[in-house]
C-alpha cells in the first residue's frame, strides 16, 4: 500500500497541520482527508504544491507499506 507521509514530514520539520492547511488554501475537510490518508486520489498540482511548500522532492511525500489489510478491493 502506498501512503502519504505528510504528518511525519510536518513533525520532522516542526510544523503544524494548521500551518500547512493555511499554505495550501484547501478546505479543511479535504485537507484532513489527504493528511490522514483517507482519500483515494491526489491531484498532481496538490502534490506539486506540497513538495514546494515543504521544500522536499515529491517522492519523499510517499511511503510504501506491507499492510494490505488497509487497502480496499476494487473488484
């Protein structure tokens, strides 16, 4: 399973979810779903903004886990 690691990055950088939400300008509901990995898709422009705001390469936004129990069956 592939997950966004936004909360970990914010923690590493000493920044808050509130700060990032203000920088992104997203509605809080969508933002919170994104940060907590409760979404099935992410727009490329959102990934680009996150990368620039957090000053990290896009690939560092992601982590791959072995936990397949969290994934949904699309069939």
